[in-house]
């Protein structure tokens, strides 16, 4: 295992201290393990709290700031946060208008946020939860834990964050968050595995000519192994899977996301293929992101997320945002 | 009758077994999950042992309440809330009792598995820790019902958990992270069922001479 | 070789097409191989042109836009651009106030920019060149090609770009660019090599427990091989090398830069160590960047760049910038 | 006397040798540079061949002018401007001549190396292509001065370039990317010197029967 760390057990604490040192706009609660905006809660505004395992940076801590999250709760690497830290973050950001929990659909995240919501409820904080489940690589049936939450989380946090910033109430912000989730789908592909610092060896193995189609953001196996293919074919596989699940049309927001170990030049190669496929299918990319937005440690690969926009969603997407990971308009 | 000290030893022994088997648990989780189950439980049970050392509990129920709280606060993942809730339900079942009979222990174990099933909404056959817990509790109960000693009953529980663990190999996961794999989840032991075996094996060990 | 590409020879063309599709704010001259702002040259403004081998994205194309570059000339992967494309870019962005070439100090880049400057001169375009040479890993003596240009390029492009945007003349912009370069030093460390698409195999080899201290951004060997060390030690080695060459004091701008294959969480671990070392030496980090700003394909590792700020440089750093790779203030 | 056709064949033969040796050139560059010399030169000489095919040159000097321009436009790196400038200087030295004598070729080669030295500011011993060019031009000259035939002189040049290449192994680089290595550059052949050998070997081949 080759990592720029001090000791496997210190990765999260050290990284949080680094975030604290790097970003005066954030307050990092090192002991309780959550990150808030430095200014404290915005009076009257609905608070947005997200969280999940670490190792997906800039998600979630990098999305705390004006126009996006009020707090992020980083768990250990690839492990959901615990109820205490979510509870503490929820209480810290409540400004009387209630708090929205944005939760990626993994049993661990769901259970821990649920327990935290109950604790917050005991304190009289109104909490709504939206569960993000956009990954078409896994079946969504009542016989499974449902789809995984991946790239759409970035869209949900941005758009719900913009609505909250404008003063929308908790029910409205939650409804928007759910709408974004419902209109979004993702598909990921891994070329290499990644290694949990505490485990010291890769979570799975891939032959030199293999890729994992439909990989999860924690390196969970996906739909199938396949021979490594050109970027264009990979993009087609991903978009066909998305399109089969949610027919694409009209204006879309597209993210071509790097998983941490893939250089930007390759993401642009993929983006070209994505743009060509979509325009060939009569779909217009109205907005896009190309870069590392929700990663899986040093995994090589990419995920593609598509959201079918409405004029309202586009406008909220364009609204100013000022976070370490996403910034425009101020 | 089991005293507070025995419950304390149960947790210490569980932590020891989890530590010794952490890599195996993590490998099982690598096959059908995200390769952290051993890491999670090690963190959780270390926290439980520390919590008990820092603030010794006065009753068996208090031991389990502390453990449940520590697991929920420190484990993370799916297993943290599930085991934590199990211990809290068991603790409530024991109430303020200073010593615990085999019947009371049986009720506590039943409460634990009920709490876990309620929170996780998993049924038997879903390829989760429930597949180890359920036959274990049943085996304990029937041993006690048949007049067996406590030591016999805990051993029967551990053995049945092991049987339950083996049964998970053939199953397709319908809950938790492994369910994302669909048919590809078949052919592997469930990590949570494997850790449940350790927990019950530890119970059998510390109650072996009672 | 595992890459998200179509064919090794198409990487650059495909990536440029992807950049064109992704960024309406840019015009990508696909045949002539250069990137300009979509709006064309800003009347009366000094034009800033940079360029170099591809594979360092977002450098340089990602820094074209308001407050930074007017044009970027991407060469083949890790190969300097050719005079024709630099000449075309220079002519395209000249708005009468002259053009500044920002060149990283490699023989190939220097020679090709020099030839382009001569061609532009023939067309009556005034060109000034600043050669960036901030890498303390290699000796700067009259007996060598001098130091390599690395991370300081980002600082030079940003600060000179801000000055040009404010209407400074060519001599002033060039002098500022040189000042930034002179006040900046870098040191890089690689944990893994990277693979040129056209070569198909890694440019160098590192054992499982080795790192390359002082690595170049093209994977050039550095000062020495060493046993992999904790992040804190690596940061200390880098900062001591920088400090030995240019004693640090006062306010600095610090970049902890990922080389392409290193996850952000590790960069924050390094940043913590950097912040602690600097504050232990009485140096104040006034501004910082943590992320992938000048990469080396999928190489794992990081580089640390420090610039000793002046009030003027700080103000220019803070000025609005709107590029795909760096954005704030608008 | 060498005609336009021979000069054309020189470039085609060079392109062929570069193609055949591209991996070796790249490996040499991997050791002390950035592992692209073979890739760069392949691209450059392919472009030169294409340019000559698209717009046939009328004189030997025109051939070299086209090649110089193509190398500068397409190669990139340090070697592109250096070789390109070399060919352009050689072209200027040949002027409009329709046929080239051994004396004229000698002057052209001398002009090439002078152009390269001027642009790159490298001296002999700096571990660059200059270390192959310089003895090659000298050997060519002294063979011709001694009354040797053209074929002999070009072979002597290629052999001397090879000697120059071997001499670079012991040298520490003072120019180009390899100079960043300091003492670690010792013990390897210089890639540009190696490609210079190919260029001169190709010249010897196409002039072997003259
Ligand atoms: N809904 C559920 N009900 C019961 N047990 C579950 C459920 N979901 C997961 N588990 C158990 O949790 C184990 C995984 O725990 P762990 O790896 O620590 O958490 P995570 O899956 O969040 O990484 C599984 O092997 C399974 O036994
Ligand atoms: N200043 C110089 N003068 C003469 N030759 C040089 C000089 N710098 C580099 N070279 C030659 O160029 C070769 C490297 O070419 P190449 O790998 O194509 O370019 P780059 O170094 O830009 O990647 C070296 O091996 C050396 O022979
Ligand atoms: Mg987990
Ligand atoms: Mg797990
Ligand atoms: Mg090169
Ligand atoms: Mg080279």
C-alpha cells in the first residue's frame, strides 16, 4: 500500500486537521467529527446535513458552504458516520427552520442517520431525510436494499442547497431534493481497485485487461467484469444502462466524475464520448461537470451521472455556490 | 446465575476474538461488501471495552447498555447500529437484575435478535447476521427448555450460529451491501453472520464453567 | 496500461474535443491545437499565452479564462508544443498590447516558444517571455539546463493574469510574472510512476516500498530514491529543500498539489503536515490551494509549492478568476 | 554527385530506421529523460515523409527545407527544433544546387551541426546529440580530405557518430532534460546521440552505391 499518510488509523483525523487548516470558511469540529460553515447557522434557513464514509472527497466536507451544505459528517474511510456525530451536526446547524438529512442509500448510512434523526427529534429539531439512490448498476427491487447512492448526491446537495439559501421551507427543500434524486441516474466503471488504509490491500482484484462495470463507490462489485474497452464503448455502456432505466430527453445536467486515480485528460476523453452519444440521441447537455467530485480513494475509473433538468432545477444549479469543491457566482 | 463480572468478561472475550479474526471478517466483507467489517467491529468492541473500563457497570443490564451505546457511537456501518441496538434491547430485557438466570439470558438474547430484525428489517434467509442469530437463540431456548445447563445452552447457541453462518453461503443476499451483488453474492459466508458466531462463541467460553 | 482512452494516438485530439464540448467559455482550435477564451481577445489587454506537454491537466487549458490565460497550447502528452501552434495562439490573442509567453523551463519548451516568438515578431507582435524554474529538486547552475518549471506556473499564470486584466502593460505584467517565479519554489515526490499512452509502459519503476524524491512532472527522476515515509516526513523533506534554497518567512501562498493519482484525502493529510511545519518556522500561510492543479497523468504523489507573498501579490491572487480549473470572485 | 531522389531516400530510410528503433530510443529517454524521444522522432519523420510525398521537392536543398519545416512543426520536444534547425541550416548551405558533391554535402553537414550547436548552446561533452554529430562531421571531412569516396565518407561519419554515442555513456549531462539528473545521468547512452547515429547510418545506406 502506497499512500501519503502517517498511519492508517490517523488518516481521517489528519485529513480533517488539514481541511481545518486549509479552509478558513469552514469550522472543523475535530473531536465530534463534523464540519460546518465557519459563520454558524444562517438564521431562518433550513439546515442541510450530509455525510457518509470518508474517501470520497471532496464529498461531503468539500461541499459545505454558501449555497450548498451547512454540515458534513465524515465517517471512517468507507464507513458510515455514527449517530452521535450526525446528531451533533444536526443540532449545530438548526436555525429553527429544521434540518434536511441527505443520505446515500447504504444500510449503514440509512440506519445511522435514522438513529441520529431520532435523537434530534428528542431535542425538538425537525428533521426530514432524503435518501439518494441513483446507481442503475444495481437492481432496485423490494428484495434488495435498493439502489446505491452515488453521483446524484452532488446534484442533490447543490440544488437543495440553493433552494434553502433562497429561504425555501423544509418541506420544499426536501421535495426538491427528492425530485433531483428521482430525475438522476448514475453508472460507474473501475479500471483498478482501491485500498482501504486500515486494510492495507486492495478491496478487490482486476486483471490487467479487465474492468468492473457498475462498480460501487466503495469498490463494491458491479454488474459484471468485462475486458477493458475503449472510452467510447464504456461511455455507451453507461449511458445505455441509464437510458434503459430512465429514458433521456430534453435538457440534462451531466457529470463525468473521476474516481480519484484517473487523470483529468482521460475524463475529457470520456466526456467527448458522452457528449456525442447524448447529442446522437437528441439529448441536450445544458450543464456539466468534468472532474473529481465523488471519489473512491485512488480507484482508477469514472462514473457518469445524468439529471433531467427542469427550468427550476437549472436555475437552482446556476445559483451562486461557494464551497471548497464547487464554486461559482461569488 | 451469571453476574456482572461474567457479562464484562463476555465483552472482553468478544473483543479478543474480533481482534484475532478481524482480517478474516474483512476478507469476507471484501468478497461481497466493502471490506471493512473486521475494521468496524474491532473499533466498536475496543470502544466497548474501553467504555466498560472507564466506567464500570453495576449490573449485567448496565454492562450491555454501555456496550450497545459504545457500539452505536463508534462502529459506524450497518453492523454498528444493528449490534448496538441488539445489546440495548438485551439490556432492557435484563432490567436492573444483579444476577441473570438462564431463562433471563434466553429472554435477553431473544430481545436482541428481535431488535436487530426490527431495525434492519431482515428476515431469515436474507443472508445477514439474522441467519446466525435466529437459530442460535432457538437452540439456546430448546436446550434450556429441555433442562440443559446454561453452559450447554450457550454452546448449543454458538454451534447453531455456526450452522447458520454455513447456511448463508448458499443464500443470495437481500439486505445490506451484499444485496447489490444479486446472484453474485452466492457462494460466500456473510461477514455479519461470521461475527455473530464470534459473539456467541465468546458467550459460550465465559459461561463454560457456570 | 489501463486508461480511459480510445487509442493512444487519439488521446490529445479526443481530450481537446471533450474540453470544447464541456466549456462554452473556451474556444478550442482543434486543428491548430490551441485554446482561447470564447470571446476573442480583450481590446487593449496584454495577452497571456502558456503551453507545454499535455498530461498536466488542468494546466494549461484549464487556466484559460477571465483573470488568467488568454490562450494555452497543449503539446502531445509530455512533449512541448510546436512553434506553429504557439505562433497561431500568440497572433490570435494579441490585442495590440503585446503577448506574454509563460514557459516552463525545459529545453523543448524553451526552444519551441523561442521559435514561435521569432515568428510572431516577424508578424509585428510584441512578445515577452518568462521562464518558470521553481523546482528546487534540481541544481540551478550554469552547467545544467537550470531548474525545471513546475507548480509555480499556476501562481505565475494567476497573478500575471490578474495584472493583465487590470490593464497593466506588457513590461509590468512580465516583471510581475518574473517576480512571482523568483519568489516561488517547489518540490515533488512520486509514489508511483505514470505511463505515456503512446509508450504503453511506465516511464520508470519504483519498488513497493520506494518513493522518488524530487520527481519531475514528466516522471523525470529526482534527487534520490528513498524508502516510503510517513506524510509528515515527506512534507518536511520537501519544505526543508525549499527553505534551504529560499529561506521562508512572512506570508506565503502554499499549494499542495496532487499528481493525478493521489486522492484528495491524502493531500489534506500532507497539507496538515505542511501547515504545522510552516507555523513551527514562523511562516504564515496567507493563501492556499489543495488539489490537482498540475498533474502528471496518473502518477501518485504530490508536490509542494511555496510563494513568498507581498501585499501586491496577495491582492492579485485574490482578484476574480473564472477558468475551468480555478474560479472565484465571479 | 547526389541528386534530389537520393536526399528523398535518405529521409525515407531515416524514417524507417526511427520507426524500427523507436522503442529503443524511448527506453534510452526513459532512463535519463521523459521517455518520449522515439515517439517524438517517429511523429516528426513520418510528417517529413508525408510532406515530401505531398509536395515533391525539386532540389536537394528543397528536400531538406521541407524536412526541417516538418520536424519543427510536428516533433515537439527539444529534438524537434534542434533537428529541424539542423536540416534548415543544411538546406541553406546547399542553396539551389540540383546535384550535390561530396564537398557540398560536407559543408551542409557542418552547417547542420553548427545550427544545432547555436540553438541548443551545447558543446561537445555535454551528453547530447552534438556528441554524435561533431565527430561524424569531422570524420566525413577528413575522409573526403584524404581523397576518400562519398560512400566511404558517409560510412566513416556513421561510424564516428556511433563512437560519439558510446562516448556519451560515461558523460554527465549538462544540457537538456538529462542534466536534471546530475551524476545519475552517467552510465546511459544519450537518446539524441542515438537517433543521430540512425540519421547518419541512413545517409551511409542511401549513398553506399554512389
Ligand atoms: N438490514 C440488515 N439486517 C441485518 N443485518 C444486516 C443488514 N444489513 C447488513 N447487515 C449485516 O451487516 C454486515 C455488514 O456489516 P459492515 O461491513 O460492518 O457494514 P457496512 O455494510 O456498512 O460496511 C453484513 O454482513 C450483514 O450481516
Ligand atoms: N541543448 C541541447 N543541445 C543539443 N541537444 C540537446 C539539447 N537538449 C536536448 N538535446 C537532445 O535532445 C534529446 C532529447 O530529445 P527529446 O526526448 O525528443 O526531447 P525532450 O527532452 O524535450 O523530451 C537529448 O537526448 C539530447 O540529445
Ligand atoms: Mg462499510
Ligand atoms: Mg462492510
Ligand atoms: Mg519530452
Ligand atoms: Mg524526451
